[in-house]
């Protein structure tokens, strides 16, 4: 496994997501209101909606285009029976850097 630094957690506003290019993939990282971070593929498989622009809470993100809902831990689509996205292990290190583990995707 390899960890990649995506930058300071402070660059992601609380309650929002940001998209990052990692190894040819677009990955959305969310900084949740409880202080945790979550990461999933940045594009909705339904119609390519930008998941990083979606509404996220402690458990799911809602695609801003057609309201498909993805579990931020597993990547499963929970409302419409659609295809899942990959979920990635992500954490904030002691220096405040967001770190993504790329080879251990939860799904896909």
C-alpha cells in the first residue's frame, strides 16, 4: 500500500468536498462536520455528476445532478439501486495533511 499526501486538511472547508487527481483517477475527499474525512470516486457512475460538489453528511453524499446517494464508507449506492463508487481509506496525519491509501479501495 502507498499513502499519498493530498495537502492540508484546512484547504477543505468543514462540511464540503474537494476533488483530487490521484494516479489518473478523480477522487472526492470530504471533511465532515464531526472532523472525520472520507474519500470516494469523484464521478457519479449514473451520469458523471461531480460528487465532490454534492451534499455530504456523516454517512452519505448526494450527487448534485440526479440525487443518487452513496455511502461514504463503502461506496454503495443506497437510494436508487445504482452502481457503486470506490471508497478509499483516508485520514489526517499528525501534521494536518490529508493522506489517501491508494491500493486498498473498499469497493471496486
